[in-house]
C-alpha cells in the first residue's frame, strides 16, 4: 500500500498575504482559540498516520461516507491540472477506490494518478 499526499495548512495567515490568493482561504487561528503550532502539527501528523493505517488495512471504503458528505466540489465545474494539461469538467464525486470522477465533453473520466490540483472555477 503506497500513499503520496500533500497537505497545505494555513496556521496564521496575515490578511495582506491572502490578497494574492485567487480562491477562498482561511487559517486555523481564525477558527480556534489559541492553538500552539507544534501541538497542532503533532495532532495532525498523528491523525494522518492513523488514517493511513486504516487505509492500509481496510482500503478507501471506510472513508467514503465522510468524503461524500464533505465533498464541496461535487456538481461544480472545476479545472483539473495534471502536469501541463488542464481538463475542464463537472466533478461527479469519487469511486470506491477514491478516484476522482470528472464529467468532460468526452464523458465521465476517472482520475487517480499523478500530481493533481483541483480548483473550483469562479463564475
């Protein structure tokens, strides 16, 4: 079982730094009482390791209900970036293996590889 994941967390972001971000954003300190950065990082890593272990033992299935409940991209027009390619389509959720289902002009396509950046398009 191999997982490659990347996480970006804004811990404390000055408002002026956010002016250059082209999508909605927030930071941890805006939504919580004082949280020590090192404690937050330790808890995050612990939770990720627990989730990776669960994934290794049970696959993606136990994560599906939470994903479907929290999937803000489903039904949205998005741009999927894979290396230098940009694919526009409507996010249709994920399949049982966790692959992104994207409805394009060529039908629903499944994406589960490479470095993928998913952004909801602004209208």
